[in-house]
């Protein structure tokens, strides 16, 4: 599968560190990786693209005192690797000094690296991947004659491995996989035409959705949107579908990430210890959940990850800091170089039976949002305004689909106004969340 084995990646990393030391670098960090993949797209049961990928790369960061230089290459020839290290060294010699630059503190580095079961083979070649994609799309067409077209269905198979090391003695790496299946049918009735989609992604192919079931569900979503209308401008409760709720969690992560905080470019500057969410909300980071996307034994700098409370009873208990951003803020790294790992947003009020139907009943009369458009987030002020579509709900029952509307608010006020989180938990990337009900938001329509 891989052109290079783990020992080869390790040897390359060690050689780069030695070369940096020979040049006079005071410290060095290296990351060497390789990826292979297969991507298949079909549309109307015909193959559109088949793409097989294989790539490799290395990045080296060299320190000369508190000066930093970085260079990268996709050429693993020894001569090219030596030139890359030399380039990083030359950059470091002429950059400005930065007292916060440097490798992580030695006591923060990962020592024991647990196997988190992140690598799973999927016995799928191009022919089999095409058959799976066609099965999903065919199931979508079979739901109703109103499903007349498709933006296609896709299957992706991906594997990778890497090795990271630095001159402090840290060395570690592992293999990982990411597989996915998606389908995007288009429904039409008269002049009304609507598209929707659904996808399933996991490191373990056995955890992917059944292709036919996924295609049918995607078609049902598209059909349900037929006849969508605009609504008048108003204020009302808003229920975010689970995948969109994961996006709200992502907005919080961005606002309390080190770079945003030390640059004073966040509405949550100095929020540690402050009540930001409703008191029943908790956010937990658990990077060591075996076999789950988003898990990682260490971050991009080799700093050990750990389970921790990020928000506890609505109060911010932690930020997301790399070594550099932590030093800028006078705080230790949280093992967040490269992003968060295994985040979950939960409510202490949630009961096992709080599925989507229960959440719609809790919504009562208001807007159920299933799709968002545009960026519309100002992280400096927290102002939030995005295009949306979904369904108008009356007395806990979906009344009709709606489109061409905008929902607006302020993230700090939205977080504080979360009334419920559903048990309909979904994972999107490294985040897990159920649907989220916010007590009131502005809705701009006709």
C-alpha cells in the first residue's frame, strides 16, 4: 500500500534532525508523511471521475536561538532533503527574534503513545467503489419518480501514515484511514426543484452507512424540500439540525483558539472562568476515544493530548492553545497545535429519548434549520448572520419547507440561549453534537 514503511519515515526524520544540528541549528522539528487514496464519482449511474492519489511530503522547522525557519519538500531524495533543511536554516538566520518561538517544553511531550485503532482497511477497488456509489444513487432514484436528477454519488477511500520527531527526543507516528460515502439527489415537481445530500464518513468502513439506506435518506430530504417558500421577517426559536450544531461548536473553538486570543481578534478574549453558555451545557475534549475520528495521542508538535473539560456547567474551563500561542498568553499548551481533538457538546438536561421528534416538540413553533449558506460570522464581535433553509414548525410538527431566509444573532447571546441539546448525536469530523435549540433569533424573510 505505502511506498515507505514506518521505519523509512523514521530514518528520514532522524537524518533531517542530524543535518540541522550539523548546520548549527539550536533545535529542530520534523514531520514526514505519506498518503494514498481512491476517489470515485458517479452521476446518473455513470462514472464521472476515478482518481487515485499517492503523495508524500516532509516539513522541517529549524530554530537558531529564538529565530525560526520552515521549509518543506515532496522529494525524498537525500540531496533534496539536505537542501530543504539548509533552506529552513537560512530562513531562521535572517528572521526576527521571537521570545515565544521554540520547541515545546520537554515535560509536555508525549512519552507513551497508545494505539487508538485509527487505521482500518477497506477492501474496495475502483470497480467495487463504482458499484457502491451507483447503489446509493439508484436507491435515491427509486424512492420517487420526482427524483429526476442527481448531483452524483461518491466513494472515497483514504490511508495515511506519518512520523514526527524533534531534537528534544520526541519521536512518534501512526497509520490512519478515512473513508466516506455521499449522495446528492435532485427532486422536481412542476417548477419547484430542490437538491439535498447526505454523507457518512469514518475511519472504520464497517461504521459507514449502508449505501442504499443513505441514498434513500438523501432522496427523502430532497423531496421534503419541494414547495419551499419564504416567510415574513420575525423573531422565533431556532432548532439547528445536528450537523449544523457541530458548526456552532466549531465557531466556539475558533473564538477560544490561541491565535484569535493573543491577537485580540475574538469576542471571547479573557473568557476563561466566565459563564458563556447556558448553565446546563458541557463541552468535553476526549482525544483518546478508540476507533473514533478526531482522536490523536499527541498534537502536531508532539505534545501529549488528554481528556479535559473545555466548558463546564456553561463556564469556559479551557482554551485551545499550541506551544506558541500558550507562551504568548502566559499559559501552557493544551495539546491543540493543529486543532481540537474529539470534541463533544452535551446538555445535562438531555434524556435518552430526546430524538429529533422530541426536539421538534420542544421547539414548538419556530424554525428548524437544515442548511446554511455563506460565512457571516464576525469573530471580533460575535455577530452572526447566515443564509438558511429548512422547515417552519408549528406546535411541534413540521408545517412546510422554507428557503431564502437569513438568521441572525450574536454568538455570545446564542450560546447563552441554548435551551436544549438532542440525543440525536452525529459526528462531523472531530466534533460530536445533537441538534441544538436556541430560544430566540432574528429571522429575515420577505
